[in-house]
C-alpha cells in the first residue's frame, strides 16, 4: 500500500499533531478541515489511508467517507469517534472501516496505520 494519508478533522490542532507524527514516519500526508477540501484532495491524491472524524462541524464524516471511497475504492478508512454506538452508525451505512475511539492514544493510532500499511 502506498504510504499516503488523508487526515480529515475540523480541529486544526488534531490535524497538525497527526500530520507531524505521520510525516516523521515517512508518510505523504494531506489534511482537510471540511468536506470540500477533503473531496478535492482525495480526488487529486488518491490516498492509501483516510483518517476521518465522524463529526466535522455540520458535516457527517461517514457520509463524506462513503463519497470519497466510491471514487477511491482502494483507500483504507480509519474513523475516529467518541460514540459508544459506532457499529450502529456504520453498519447501516454499509461502510467497512477501522475504528479508533476518542480520546485516542496517538501511539495506538500510529500502530494501526502501520499495521494497515503492511
């Protein structure tokens, strides 16, 4: 799998933290803070992994993920959410994802990404 990541989160601090961590590990990292940015970047770059926050300030991250995945079926999605009912949200939407619960440990997220990259 290509070592490219799209990080989609409406909190700039989280985007900066994650991008710095993954860049140090040799990933090509792109970040988006909203739906329009994410769709544009995903269309241009075709990331190998997408890390999506579920709540994007007025936008449903799962709906956005479905849109992006339909144009980039090879992308492996990781969803970040504080919801205890995450499976109930994703299963009806027909989305197969890897899930990381908030608050998350950056080391665990990094390990998950490395595992998915093989």
